């Protein structure tokens, strides 16, 4: 990284939770400008109405933005590789932004470098792991091994030499089920056949398995499945663990 911004895992978590709290407060204040407390309470209790629609729309927009995906994935990668340790997490910033200028979550996400080979690094002690994060565009591709490998080949050729980097592929939608048409065990075998052409240290897929587990499935160089129970992961994210 040429212009890194590094922060503790807990510090990054605090930035994000503060941002979400400010967002919720702002949304509530705007609702107060239009509705009475009684009208707001009715909509919240019924789970429908203009306020509920606004919350859903903004949540969907937030979760779909690349910069938000990178930050949230970095936090989860820290939990997978160093589940009980306090790590440092680093991001590449644009060259025109000083790392010392980052004071809020919005500062960070607006300053992230788009064109970089390393989206984030997780550091614990003398161990540093670098990640390139990509979303598998299921809206546009068939959810089958052949389509997946064709997509991967285009990324491999684009990035070229990637020694020292782990490729993280996020499967969407988040409720991905292992009963999907995508056979991960067969994919792992296909990657072994390509070992002379692959320069990534690891290739992993990340998904929320049927709303029960956060799952990190290693496809290369060795097949391995890491699970974090959804409840534990959410408590960890909220700082309760």
C-alpha cells in the first residue's frame, strides 16, 4: 500500500457503529419533522409505512455500496482469521488524502482508493494478511461452476501476479444456501488443476449460509470450511464479545 490508513479493529467498529447511530438519529429526526410520535409508533409497530420503507431503502443502498462492503468484510475477515484477538486493519487511500484526515466512517469510505490490488490488510503481531475483495455478480451470471470459473479467469488475467494476497469472493445474495447449484467441493478441485497459473496465496468464498452461519470457504490451495455462528458474529460486531 502506498498511502495506507490503519486502525484497530475496535476503532473501525466504533467508526461504523457511530455512523449507523448518526444515520438512525438523522432518519428519526426527519420523521419527526413530518409525523407525530403517535404516527411514528404506529408505523414501527405495524412494520410498514413511509418510515419503514425509508429505512429499508437506505439500508439496501448502504449494503450495496462497494466501500461499505469492503469495510464490513474487513471486520469479518479479522474475526475469521484472528477471532479472539485485537488486530489492526489497513485500507489504501487515494493519494490526495492524508491518513491523519480520517476522523469518521464517512471520511474513510469517501477516501478509499478504487484502483488497488489490495483492498485491505489485517495485521496481528508480525503476521500480515492482504486481501482483494470481489463480489460475484449473481444478478448477471448463472449460479453454476462453469460460469463461476469463467468469471474467475477474467479476474485472474486482469490482476496478474498476486503473490502475498488472498482473493475473497463474496457470494450474493447473503442468504446463499449450500443447496445452490454452485458446487464448492468441485470448484476446489478445479482450482487445484490451475495451481501453476494461480498466484493468489488463497482463494476463498464468503457467504451467510441460510441465516445460520457466516461462512468462509477456502477453495485454494486447500479446501477448508470456517464457520462463525450468526449470533456470535453479530454480538462480536456490536462489541458485546
